[in-house]
């Protein structure tokens, strides 16, 4: 088919990819530190979106100008997501530091269920309309039929977040501590690193990215409900694994591979088997690179 | 071998803990089954509330056959495997008639049990044609028109009014959505309209731009959607943002206030079929008001249908003079009941006579019946 | 005297670094040979190479199998190598921690038994016979190595020296032609070491199993081994009887120094 | 007032304040975006505060107790339950009693109870099957439901097209399960831990999506209705009679499963699985074929799932892909881990508890799922090894060469 069709598909894929990436980042960070599939990560993202919605509605009703609303809503969403992430870790994971890894996984699943229904009961089971926080910028109008302003913002934000995270991990003291912890907890603690603190920080940072994701995606799809987190969570995790779980650029790369392949497949073949294709890609890549695209593969010492 | 010890000791403990003795009371037991938890709860809860409202009224007015009406509310989360248990629970608890289930799949799974137990089951929302057309379930009734009628209406509208030559059909791969979409496809092909795209999308996905781009490139005269409103609003929004003004026609799953509030300006001009407008029916207005007062929000999906169904069931028992199965069935077929949809009774297949569909169009923020 | 293991020009590269460099080595039937050299000389890598855990970059490995004919075994999976008759122990002890001493040895019998799923479920006569055979065989091996007093202990609760012996027992259960011992005496006190070389000799004499061992304890090496191979930086720098090695200039220079006369 | 008490109160207060802050937007504010109205539910905040105050105290107390017990456990080894299990004088009569209970059960309780007990027992079977894969061989499989679906559709379709009966299809379903187990297992055995988990998850989804889309084969989401229950010598049984019959079938199947798994764990193959879980390298050095052993576990696990699927189809009489979502896999995994990985008794308890609990929580109505989630978390926090932690039955050697296994 014609080239602009392909480009359109690719742009669509990019948006989807960045959405996955924003969530996958949180997964991969947490995994990197405590080798745990944080099943409840998707729920943190959902809670972020809800907080954003509530705050923004309240503010708009009290007649705050658009910009202020966006700012405060975003701030509140991020802060609350962080708090939830922190509490989640303290309640469901910290007491299990020395338990079998599967137990922690189950505990995470339990938390995910809990959060879903907590929001369901405290708020509503209905879909809620989410205000378009991102304005259709004037300068972007001419291109908006190719890619909406929101999509643009999503892609840009993802890029920024990823760069910031990489910087954080590579160059700051905390980042170094994180890397040390992920390599060897005991050694790290011997070197005077407060491991528990580092883990908490990781959860907080991860939750922050999730919240940003939540806000952007909600204002992209224009609606939220208590179950929005689960499926995205799974997809994001697939992306993280695809890229080599534990590696930040890996997560982003994996996310884009997933997003693009889904989009192009839908465009040229059929959306019926979109996910089948996504998972087949995963299987193929893992068969040839058992620890993901950018994952360092663990060879056992004999 | 002692391993089974626990496999068997355990249920014992469980039962000592939970087994609740059924207390016999001289009441009419109305079972209400549907999704009251899980992601489809929003389709089930309104019908529970409808039943509560109606029963409150009727009990205040002396009940049915001089007996008070008691509600047995059971959740099936719209899952077939759970629906089976729900059905047996209602049967064991001695329900006389059942209002439900909500989802067609769950209803199918449960009906067999009701049939064997000789119980009437009336759904406010299960629109799958087979339920009545297959003739397998003489005990099944519904206060909502079936998907076949709906698809027929959609297609006629698209062909005669919109004069479409080629259409794209999308669905959500769900029991309801895909079923509706296939019926529509069939009718379109009979009408000589070319179906250039028939694809299912994955619900809950964050972004549908790929499929929208695809539809755009094929540029059909209309897009037919089979599914519920959340996905519909996402797709419509994307279409309009990409400057596609192709007509969008959805089933009653789309005709929901939430759809408009979610899609906002982009909802304008969207067509959706739905039960004939009853906003002028005094009973409907009253029911809506009761709901507002009791639960402090707008009535949700299938509220009116459930309201009507409850009335029909109880009225049928009253007219039948007993809770005997065949008597109830007979009176459902013969006696008219006054409902928010006007006076209705049921044809031999179990579909409500007088509950029709109409095509609606979103005009400045409300679904207005398209004459 | 027929050889049981012939390694020709074995070479192994890790990325740029060459761990083993055109190494030639032969072990004869019923011989006790030692592989010595400074730390990081590539001894354990050599074991990993010939047992199939690492793939050699170049070179040939031939093993004389139970049926007596030579077979080229490089590139073979570790479990197949074991089945062909070459068993090993590990430098960093790798016992099955959740199992008892006896069970550890019973696992060793896996490669010489065949009971399948159906057998396991129906416990037919053949399977029961096999199970009994496994148990008896394992127990007798434990006896040979004087471990029978630990028979029902969990392997992890054994003293260090005993764990090393158990690794040997486990390896013997696979009915090897050739037994590779990776630092069997590491962490043992002198008396234990004494007992160890009796054991090794006993294994060789009673079962006729050839033995190739990596060891840093020169006393032990000199006492029991008939041939000694010296490697340094992955290269073979000397070979011969203990006597020859003692007076081998290159070897002394490269490695032994004076401590041998101590 | 002594110091520790004050201290506790202080901690509880902090917790209370923290949670009041945390739940503020979600619990207190409810915006109605359609009518654009807000209602402030300050009461909820109060409840949260009070709740958090006391619960946090309980929480800390429990944690402290748990630590104590752990230290105690390390000393005396086994927990009480495990001890009881060892005592023959108790276990044998109890087993008999329970068998009797199982037999009279459907006559004691209503058809509904029997019905949900059937679903519970199906999950027991699935749990035991998955336990082979996860508990014994240590492979994390998140796509287990796929084999369950294979079994269910095998019965539905074979019955629909060729009118094959329950008893014919039961083994076929098991066999198909095994075949799929090998097909799906083979390419991914190189993967470790979570990579394996996510790939198996993918396979599970693939199977479901295919069932959803391939109408010609599976009738798509509309599903297959009127799947017959097993016949008893062509007798025309009433629904409740059929249910009871099915109940006995599944009871027997469970007993059979337990028996087989018991035999396997005490066999050459079972030992190989345990060894593989302990140390792959050493395992291979002992001449054990890694891939083959893992595949065996996969295939065996899948077999039970397949048979479970057949029973499931017969029970619900209607199946569609919606019954085979990844959540099912997750729930089955929960039953295994929460029950106690590797421990047969544990898995059985886990399955019964986790499947019956939601059923009996029905009275909680909308609160049942949230309770379920909470229960999962608490169970893991306070009993990470599962309800009944697995103590491997080791082979005890008796001098005098007696070869009987006992603990």
C-alpha cells in the first residue's frame, strides 16, 4: 500500500509504543532491584489517573484556569501514585523480603485485585470521562490529522522521562546505590547502602512514571475505569521482558517493538490476531535471545 | 493415602463455618442474577436496584397474592461458569422466578438449570437471538428486543436512509458485540452492500489508531460497530480527530449517556439503535426519579428494562394466582402488564411485544430519535 | 596400555581471552592422573570443556566408551557425556540440598536406569526391582566411601570433608570409566586428606576407574598420581611422573618453586 | 501508662493519619462528571482513620508474632499441621471419616453446594496438575489455562460433531492436553523463571484469541451450549442426579490424581524433578536430560488440565472463550502457592479455600473480590510458605535393606 499509509501506521505504533514504555519503565525498575513482577503496577497507574481526574474536576469546578488545573492535577496524581507505591511496597513486599519469590508474586496479585475493587467501590464501576488535559496546540493544528497533539505530547514525554531515568541511574548517588543493590543486596548493605530505603525509592520513582503514564493515556483515550490498569500492565510487562527486563533502554525498545509490530500487523493483516502476533514476536525473540533484546544473559558460574 | 485426609476434612470445616440454614418463610421469592461485581458490574447493578424499587412499592401495596416479595440477589460476574452456580443457588434457595441474567453468555449457561427446575427467567438485557429463536428455552423471556431485530433496523437505516454502498464492520470480539456484527454483515450482504472490512478489536487496548487508520484508508460509506460504548467512544474520537466524518452506527450498547459524556463533541452525529424513546412515558419518568432519590445518580444501563421485567414477572404471578410454572408462562403470554414501555406481553418465543428499537442520532449532546 | 581419554589441541576462548591453548592430554585405563597448575591456569575450564558444559573453540576430544570403541565427544550435552562414561565432581560443591545423602547418590544412578512414567505409576515388578537395585547400589557406594553413617542425613548438614566425598560417591553412581575430581581435597584437614587418597586408590583398584584430578595439595598429588600434567596460562608446560615433574626445570620455574621440597 | 504502650499508640496514630491522607481523594471526594457535582464523604475519612489506627496495631503485633514463630520453627523444624500429618494413628481414621463424608456429602447438602463443590474439586485437580510443573519441577507457568481450554473444547466439539460421550473424551482430553503441553513446552524450555512465565502467559492468550476469532472451528465468543453431562448406562437422570453423579466422578478423579502424583514423587522421575529444581548443572552432570525431564513435567501437568477441562465442560454445559482468560491461570497459580508449593495436602486445601471462599463470600456482595485480594496478601505475608508448607518426604534407608517408603 501507499507510503503515507505506512507512515501513519508507524506513527500510530510509536504512540502505542510510548504508552507501553511509560508503564514498562516502572516494571523494569522494580524488577531490576528486587526481581519481582510487580503485578500491582498497572493499578498504581490507574490510581494515578483517578486522582488526576478527581483533582482536575474539583479545580475546574472552582473555576481555576486550564493551565493551573493541568499542573495541580498532574502534581497530585504523581504525588499520590508515589505514596501508594511506597505503601504498597511496605505492606505487601517488605515483609516478604526473604520469602520464596512466587509468594511475593501472589501477594502482588492480591494487591492488584484489592486496588481494583477499592477504587471500584469507593468511586464507581462506570467509565468516567477524562478531560483532555492536553490542549490542541495552535502550532500543531496543521499536522493534527496525522498525529494528534496528545500523541505528540505522549511521545515527547516518554523520551524525556527515559532520558531523566537513565541520567538518574547512571550519574546520581541514588542511581549508583540502586545499581549496587540490584547486583548484590548483602554486599550493598555491607557498603553502608540502606537497601530498604533504595527499594522504597525505586518504587516511588516507578510509581511516578506510572502516574505520568496514567494521566497521558487517560487524556488520550478520554475515559478511565477501575480496570484500566490490568491489560495495559500485562502488555507493558511483555514489553519489558521483550527488551530484557531490568534494563531501562531495553524496556523502551521492547515497548516500541511491540507497539510498532502490533500497529503494522493490524494495518496490513488483521486486528483479529493482533495480540497473537505480539506474543509470537515475544516468543521468537526470546527463543533466539533468551534474556531479551538488551538483557545481559546470566551464564551460570560452574 | 492419608493425603486425601485434608482434601476431605477441609470442606467439612468450611461447611461448619459457612453452611447457612435456609429459613422457610411464606414469601414470593424473586431471584435477581447478573453481574454485580467485576468489570461489567455497571450493567448489572441498575437492574438489582430496579428490582428493589419495584418490590419496595409492591410490598408497600400489600405484595403479590397477599404475600410479601423477597429478593434473592446473586452475582454471576457475567461468567458462564459462575452463572451455573448462581442458578443452582437460586434454585436451592427456592426462588419462584428469576430476573436475569445480564450477559447472553451467562444466561445461556444458566437457562438449562432453570429449565430443568421449571423456573421462569426474564432478562432485561440478554439480546442474543438464539435465546428465544432456538426454541430450546420455553422458560425464557426478555424485555429487550433481540440483536437480530436491531441489526435488521441498522441495516435498513444504513441502506435506505444513508444510501451506503460499502461498509466497514468492527466488533469487540465479545459474545454480544461479535454476534451483532455478524448479523449485520449477513443482512448487508443480502441487501447487496459490500462489506469491505470485518474485524474484531482487542478491548481495553490503550490506542486504536492502527485500525482507525486502516478504516480511513479503505474509506467506507459507514462504519458499523458491534460492542459497548467504551471502545466505541475511543474509536469515534480517533476517527473525528483524524478528520474522518464517516457515519458511525452502533447498537444499544452504545446508546448510553456515558458515551456522549466521554466522547464529548466527537459524539455529535453518531447513530445508535436503542429501545424506543420512553422519556415521555410517565411511569418511566417516575421510575427515573425514584432511582435518583434512592441512589443519587442517573439510572444506569438496562434500568427501564429491568424495571419492566420485574413488573411483568410479579404481575404474571398475581394473574396466574400461583407460582406454578406453566401458569406463570401462560399469563406472561396472555396478560398485558403496564410498564415504562407501555402495556406489554410476550410472544410465543418469549420476546416482548411492543418493545421495539429505534435509530437515534446524537444531536447537541443528546440521543434524539431519528425519524 | 590403552588410553581412555584423548584430548588433541583443545582450545577455548572467552571473547578475546584464551583460557585453554592447544592442550593435548591423554589418560590411560586405570590410571590416576593429576592436572596441576597455578590458579586461573584453566584447569576447571578444561573440565567444563571436556564434560560439555563449555563448547571448545577448537580441538578434538575422544573418549573410549563402555563398549570399548573411541567416540568423539566434543559438542555433546553434559548428560550424554556422563552416559558415555565420564563423571565429574565440582570445585564449588553442588549437592542437591533438599535431598538426603542416599538420595543424592540415587540421583547418580539415574543415567543407568530406565523406569518411565508408567512404571512409576503402576510400580510393576521391574520398577520395584530397579528401585531396590538403585538403593542397594547407592548404599554400597556410600559404604566404600565410609559415608554410610550419614545415610539419612540431609546432604547440606554434612561436614565439609564428607560433602566432598559425597560428590565423589554421587559421580561413582553413574558407573564411569573415568572420574574427574575437581580439587577433592580442598578444605580438608591433613587426616581427612590422608583418608581421601586411600579412597581414591581404593576406587581405582577395586572398580578399575581411571581418575583425573585437579589438586593444589602437592603432597596428595605426588603420593597418588602416576602421571602429572602441568598447565599454565592454558598451555601444557610439563608432563611426567611425579619424579620427573619434581625435577622439571620449566615447571619448577613456572610454578612449583621450592615448596615441593618442604 | 508505660513507654511501649505510648509508643504503640504513637505508631498507630501515624498510620491512621497516613492512611487518611492516602485515601483522601479516592475515598472522600466523589465527582459526578456528568452532572458536574461533587460530594464530600468526610465520614469515610473518619472510618479509614479509625480502621487504620487499630488495624495497624494488629498488623505490627502479628508481624512480631510471625518473627517469633519463625525463630521457633528453625529450632523445632516442623509446624503442628505437618506434625499431625506424620501421626498415622490420627491420619488413617481421619482419612476413612473423610472418605465417608465425601460419599454422603451430596445427600447432606443442597444441589447448589454439590455444584460448587464440583467446581472446587475441578480446581483441586488443576492445582495438583500445575503443582507438578511449578511445585516439583520449579517451572513458572502462567498459561496453564490454555490446556484447560483444550480439554473443555475437546469435549464440546467432539461431542457436537461426532457425538462422543464423556468417558470416551476424558482420556482424549488428557492426551490432547499432553500433546499441547509438549508443543508449547518444547520451544521455551531454555528460558528461565519469569521469561518462561511471560511466554507461557502469551501461549495462554494465543489459544484464547484463536478460540475467539476462529468461528468456523470454535463458534467464537458465542460459545457452545447444551454440552451433555456424563450418562450412567443410558439412564435418564434428573439434573440433580446427574450433578451428584458428576460429583462422584470428580471425587474419584481427584483421588486418582493424588495417587498418581504420590507415586511419581517417590519415583526415579520425581527425584529427577527435585534435583533439577535444586541444581541444573549438577543434575546434567549426573546424566539427567534437562529438556526431557522438564517436558515430562509440562506434559503431565497439561494432562490433568485437559481432563479437568473435560469435566468443566460437562459441568457448566456451556463454554466460551471468556472462561479461559489469564485470570484463571493466575487463580490456579494462587491456589498452588497459597496452599503450599509441592505439598499435595497444601495444594488441595489451597484450591478448596480459594475457590470456595468467593462462593461463600457471596453474602458480602460487592465486597467479595476486595476481601479475596486482601486474603491473598495476608496469607502470603503471614504464611509465605503457603498454608501447609511442603516438607519433602525423604527416602529413609533402613539397615536390613527394607525398601518401603515411609516418613
